[in-house]
């Protein structure tokens, strides 16, 4: 550089300047010049139809492989369909047997009532009816309320590109859980309910509300949405007492915080079915005042094995 000449602004960036002004290596540039002097193309890259065809085939194979990985195999589908069919068949058989048990129980109850009436055991008949009602083996009818609970309405929310799917817990917060039904049912008992059922399943002292994965079970029988809780009690005060206790407060929290839908209505008359799986296993003899022959009355009502 001659003395007094202005200095270039990029004089300190020689390497970057060389890369920008002469991106091609001098040796490659000389070879390309020689090829042009001989009448050949400056580039030696392979741009044949064969190369393009191979690239297309590789892309197609990659697409087919991705689809095969995403779609379940036909063998897995067959196994799943077979299991679903077996479950539905077993459930239909269990429902049919439950109806048979209910019919036979009705016949036994009629024969039992007739036998007690012939022996003038009216007091024993009334006591037996009271015990059956308390145990939940017979249907109950009276004033009460119907509480319907359902999941929150699903609304798709945008997900950040870098969000971790394992941390996405938003959609599940609006689902009704087994724990929610347990707390609400206990609140109804505390409010003075005399009989309760969920989706037609009678809750007794031996009943349990459980969860199995995403399903909610009552005595191992799955429930479907919406969850309809029917309770018999003082029609005027049952709803008020429930709203004031911990169960009502918990339900209000679910609706306010997680948008779970709930509707409660008082009814002048509701009917709750009996629990067909309960049966008398133990009894004690009672002397008849008329015949002086031993008779049996229920001592404890338990679930049959």
C-alpha cells in the first residue's frame, strides 16, 4: 500500500474478504479454465437422469418407511379387535346373568313374603324390609336430587414448537376423575342422602369407586359420560346441605377452575335400583310365636363371592 493512500475499512478482515471475493480455490479455478479452453464444461458434477431417478426412489422409500412406522401392523389390529370382541361378549353375558339374578331374587322375595304372611310374622316382615332397604338389595323411591357431571368442553390450544409433550397436562385437567366422584358422593352422604346411585349402579357399604387408566369403575363396572348421580333424601334440604359442605364446595371449585360441567336438580320422586350382587349369607334362627318352629332372619347382608 502506497504512503498516504486511504486504508480500506475491511483491511483487518483479510480472510473474510478473500472468501467473499474469491470463493473458489485457485487450483479449482485453474482446472475449470483449462476445461473451458478444451471446449468442455467447467463443472464435472454428475447431472444425469440416472442420478435424479435414484434420488426420487430414495425419497419414495423413506416416505413409505415413515408411513409404515406410524401405522400399526395388521397383526396388532387383529389382536386388539379380538380382545374388544371378547370383552363385549363377556359384558353382554354378565348383563344377561344379572337380569336372571334379579328375576330369581324377585321370586324369592315374593315366596318369602307369602311364607311370613301365612305365619302372621308381620313384625318380622317389616324388619326384613327395613334391612333390605338399608343394605341396598331392593329398589328405593322417594324425593331427592339428580346431579349430572361431565368433562369440560374440549378446546384446542396452540402448542409452542419447543414444548415438551410430557409436560402438557392442560387437556386432562378438565376431565372428571374417580377421586372427584368419591368426594362428591361423600358430600351427598354427609348432607343426609339415604340412597345413591351413579349411572344406575347402586352404591352400598360394599361398593367402591375406582379408576382403571382413563376409565371410572363402580364395583368393576365401567361408567360412561355424563355421570348422573341420583340421591334420595329430604328434597327441601338435601341440595342446601350439600352446597354448604365440603362436597358442594369441591364441586364448585371444579366448575370454576377447570370448567367441568355440573347440573343439579331437585326432584319430587326418584327411583334408585337395588344391587343385584348382594345376597344373604348368614342367618340366625328365630322361634315362631305361632308354630314354635325355628325360622331364619337375615343377620348380615354381604356380597356373594
